[in-house]
């Protein structure tokens, strides 16, 4: 069930989304001995950069969208933070795209971890972080497997037409369509919230 404030139109299509969290849980240190800690900031920054580069083509090729967001370790200038987290969110229009994204995330995460080790394995101050990265870093799906909505019902469409309610029909349906404003009778319709129930 999808409930949207719609400005007098109805939606019979909507994307869904999936969210992965990358977590680092290592030992911190101070700036007096930066090489003695596991630098979660470095690990997550490298993973954010490499995942953005590796995943974007795969996600885009299946008509989906990705958001790189929510990276956090700490706020002080003189700490090596040993723990932190990074979030990536993906919007998709069908289950096939969702499956492709899930596989791509797993493959690209593994590749990015290898690149991190190769680049910083012998670097001053960061070699410990590179050596320990596999043992203290993991990816975890917070949300996945939620179906997208793609429903056409000619009988119900006829009833809604009699009530002078029109469907939103973007010229090209993509995974981003829920977030796009649609013109309708000279007005802009922008859905702003949703309620979802999945069985």
C-alpha cells in the first residue's frame, strides 16, 4: 500500500529502495601516535571514493539511482577514530534491478577493500589500518527486498477516470520518477511523503 499526497492525481508506479551500511569497528588513537590506531576515517573515505566510482556505472545501467551519504567517524581534529559508518542508498523500479545492485555492491565492496590494502599497505601512519581493514570492516544491509510498485488495472482506471482523477504518466519511467515533479494541468505535483506496508 502506498499513500502519497498527490494533488488530485494517482500513482500506480513507485520505486522502492535498499540501504547498505559499511561499518568500521577498530581501535582508536591520538595524534601523538596516529599509526597506532585503526583509521576509520581513511578506510571509509577510500571505500566511499572507490564505491562511488565502481558502482555508479552498474547502478545507472539498470535504470536505478544511488546516493552516497551518511559518512561519520568523529568531529575532533586530534583523534584517530577507530570506528565509523558509511551509508549508500539505492532506488530501483523492479526486482531485477534490485538483484543486480545487490550483487554489484558485494563485488565492488570486495574490490575496494583490496585496493585499500594495496594503496596503503606500506604507507606511513596508515599501514596498520590497511592491514586490519578486512577484520574490522563489514557491510550490512539495513533494508532490501522491498518490492517496487508497478500496477495497471484497466477496470479501476476507468472508475478513477469517471471521478476525473488522472494517473501520473511520465514520458519515460525511470527509478527516479517518484522524486521528480510532474506537470499536471499547469500545476507541479511533488510527492513529499509515503506510507508503505509490505506483505
